[in-house]
C-alpha cells in the first residue's frame, strides 16, 4: 500500500503487478507545478489524512488517526468563543 502525495491521492494496488515509479512519473507530467511523491506503508499501516489504514492478510481495517501532538482538548463551555466554534469542536472531534 502506498500513499501518493501531491493532491492527497490514495492508491491501493498489488506491488507485484504495478510500478509505482511509472505512476509517479505519469502524475508528475500532468502540470509543472504539481509534484507528487509516494509514501510506503510501515508495519502494514499507512496514515492518510485523519485515517489510519491497517492491512491484514484478508482485508483493510480503518481507524481514526491522531497525530502524536493531538491533545484531545476542546474549547471550554464558559469561554468567550462563539457558540458555533464550541459546537463545531465537539461535532468534529
């Protein structure tokens, strides 16, 4: 499993049947200002946006990915932030 970066594209393919370097070369010819790179999975896991994808022998399992710096802190209810900010913080947590 590889993650192709440049426009946040996720490609899942059989590495024995696909040449990632040829795909990257094709992608990088689309536009001169777009530069794609590839990231390979580590320990059968790849983090993509806010999702952690784990490859097992039979399928893919997903979970929410949190960066190591994630604090799990939300805006206190009695703060002077707008109510919609407080609600959004809870809704999208």
